[in-house]
């Protein structure tokens, strides 16, 4: 039985994939991305991220049990994680994993069928090899269907997202309260990562900068000291219970904030609240974007964001993206991050805040309390 998700959750996830097959009149599916293998097999294989040539596949024939194909190095761990009984392994640098996939598809009677694939992740090399070895096979993109299937979360996922988000917030707040002016950006980053690990997270990414460097999209910390009056911002996350991610942003200041800085955060928070207030089942995702954009204008803030938030789960940017063309309607069970950011060229500062909300039948349920004031590193 999986160490990360319940047996019932794994079965429900596979049933969602079978519904995709029925809806698209497909004979089977093959998924290969880290996110999709983790989701449908209940596994966590870090090498799918760090060593992308070490391929893994989940094969789901219509009306049949699934097969999981992994590198032999991973077999022991995988068997402890997954509920899939048919696990096939290959010897790295000896066996071609895509050829093994072709053999499994032939064995399952799918050599000439229509196979749904995560086409945005399946490599051209693997796709061409499958078509060469399985004459007549048709590979059909089901990326959008898979994203939608993963967008609504079960209770375990929502609980883990909430746990991770609150732990991530606590790590940021505790670090800010403990450090003093003169500490470096790197001091902040190392401290906050240690706190994340102590709270059960495996650090995933960290953006941290102070002063004019806050205007960069994804700066990493340096040995620059935190100086009184300087703004700083952090955007970071970790994995919790192996496979579920957190992603949280906060803006802070060294010492007491100026009245301008306080007013800017208040205005930015009004834009975030506008996004939360637009969350309800049945509403197009783009309307959440529109609500935030319109509030930027009302607050007199410059707006230049291509999106204002996103779904969360095994992926950091999951479906639905809250962007101006997304017509998909929100559903209860989706979990969304709302993350307005404003860059003020004249002041050489950028402000960013990000919080998580569950879509419920009655509207949003906030999983983290939005910041009401700038975090402070004391002088």
C-alpha cells in the first residue's frame, strides 16, 4: 500500500483516468511526467526531476489493471509506495525503457490502438520509437483531460496542502522574527530552509531578495546584508508527505516600515481579497484574474501580471491557471493560490504576497491567513 496516499485515493485517481479513456473513446493511456506518474501511481521518484532521462511510465489499458514501468534502481522504493501490482523494471543503460513500454502495450493488445498520452511531456524520441515498433498505433494528447482530472482534490490532498502551507508560513514568520539587521540574504534563506525541514518539509525552491533586487522575478539570495529601511520579499515552497507542494510569498522590511510601504501592502492586499471574493464554483477562472486586475486599477497600482494565481498539488503551477483566457469553470475541491505582485519602478521595490484557498460550495476557505502587515526583521 502506498506510503503517501490511501488505497482508496489511488483507486479514485485511476478511475478518473478510465473516465478520460471512455470520454475520448481511447483504448488506453500512457503517462510519463513526474506529476502524472506520482499522481496515478502514488509514487515519489526524485530522479524523475533530477535525472529526466531515467524514464518511468504508467500504462492504463481500458478495462484492465495498470502497469508501472521504472528503472530497476527504483524498484524497491516503488513497491513500498504504489498499489499497482504489475511493476516492470529495466536495467539502465542496458534496456531501452520505451521498448519495454512497447512490449507491454503489445502484451495488452494495444499495438494498433488509440493511446492517450501526456504529449507535452512524452519526448519526441519515445513517441517516434512507439510508432515505429507499434505500426498503426495512434498517440492522442490527453494533457488537458489529465490536468482537469487532477484539479479537484480529495480530502487527503487538501489536508496536506493546508498542513504544508501553514508550516511554510510559520517558517517565514519565525525566521523574520529571529534575525536582525545586518544578517545576510543567505542567512535568511538557510534559516528558513532549516525551519521548513524541522516542520516536515523537503525544501523545493526559494526566491529571496532585498532592496532593488526584489524587482527581479526569481532572484536567489546573496551575501548582501539586510539594511534598515530595505524591503525584502520571499517566495518559497517545500514538499510535504513526499508529494504535495507548498508555495507561499511574503513581503517584509528591515526595521519599521515607512507609511508608503505600509500603504502599498494594504493596496496589494485589497487586490488579493478581490481575487478571493471572486472564487466560487461555476465561475470561469478568468474572472478571478479580472477581479484582481480591476482592483489593481482601483488601487492605483501598475499591473503587468500574465496570471494572478494557480492550482496547487503535486505540481507547483497546476491547473487551473488564473489567467485572462481561461474559460474553465471553478469546481468545489480545487485549491488555488492567489498571488498578486506589484513592481514599483520609481521606488525600486516589488511587493508580493501569496496565499492558498480551497474552493467550496459556499465560496473560498482560506488555508493560510493573508498577511495584514509587512513582516519585520528588527534593527
